[in-house]
C-alpha cells in the first residue's frame, strides 16, 4: 500500500540525488519540446523534458528556458504541503565569459 510521500511509478535516475548534486550543463530550448542535460555525481549525463521528475523531493521540471531550468518541489512545512520553486542556471565553464 502507498504511504503519503511515496514516489509513484519507477524511480528515475535523477530522483536518487538532491538538486544540489546535479549540474545543469546543456539546454536545447529553441525546439518544439525543449530538453535539459544534467550530469549526476557519477558523471552520467541525463536528458530531461518538461514535467519529468527530478531530485529527491519528488520535484518536476516546470519550465526549460534559455540558460535555466525551473524545478518545482513539494516540501512539508509544519505539516502543510508547500511548493518550492528552484531556478537552476546553466553551469558555464570558468573560461567562458558568457559573451554572445
């Protein structure tokens, strides 16, 4: 039987990690279905689309934009379920000035 807070369905690879452990390294955004690429702590690359689950807190990808991904997570605050929005910026290499 399912308990409150249980993840339904198969656990995806990116649900094994906290968002802080994942590095956003690429975004394909100017297409019909944008994708974001993350590297996990083991060095594996994962591609995710909007509405896919990510992170240990059963978060999901809400928006993929140029340079950033918006993830919504459900957090328990004093017994109430609240939604927390996190904006993950693309991780540019230190030698990249960011100039376009």
